C-alpha cells in the first residue's frame, strides 16, 4: 500500500470488465473533492499482474484503494482476494468488492477471503455519486491505513 499524502492524488485500482460500469465509477469519483487517479484492469489475471509489478518495481505506484468486481473473465474476484491474502509481502490496500450480486453467499465468501467491504453496485448514476462520496468520506478521509512497506 502506498503512503498517501493529502497533496497527492488517490490511486484507485478499478478491477472491472464492464466498460459502462468503469465509466459510471470514474464519473462518480469526479463529483468528490479528492483528486483521484484511476488504474483500470479488465480481468483477474491482469489484476494479479498489476500487483506483481507493484511488489517488484519500486517505480510503480501501489494503489491506495481497490474496487473489485467479482465476475471477471479469466480469474474471478474471489481468486484475486485469495491470492492477495496469501501472496503479498505487505498488507494490501483496502479492497472494496463492488458487485452486482447481493447474495449472502457472495458477501460471506468475500469477507472470508479478506475483503474490507462489500458494496452492491448502484442502479443509477446518482447512486454511484452517493457511493463515491461515502467511499471518500470513510476510506479516503477517515480510515488510518498501515504504513507502506519499506
């Protein structure tokens, strides 16, 4: 996890294969006060490669927050959570599952695999804006994160 300073943009890794949901999420975060820099990957294997690069390349930026869809091509979000929990040498950034599923099974499994929060995707752009503000208020402005690896 990066050591975010208030004067720097927030780096969010968005793991999402639906271009419409990518656009809605990015647009919603434009409505908040924090400066956000998105890194978008569209499948599970690409997400794990992203973390591999962050772990080995000191010039790459570790995300401050991850928004993770569960239903992804090539490797699902559950497997990504499992890999991050088992293989990272440092605490992962907060991982917020952002899924269209509201099943108890998906929610429980996400938390069992160390997701920090489970959010159901909103139905409208206004609801996406509200969600982005709630994420900013809690995960960006309020929560204290572990120190970055040294």
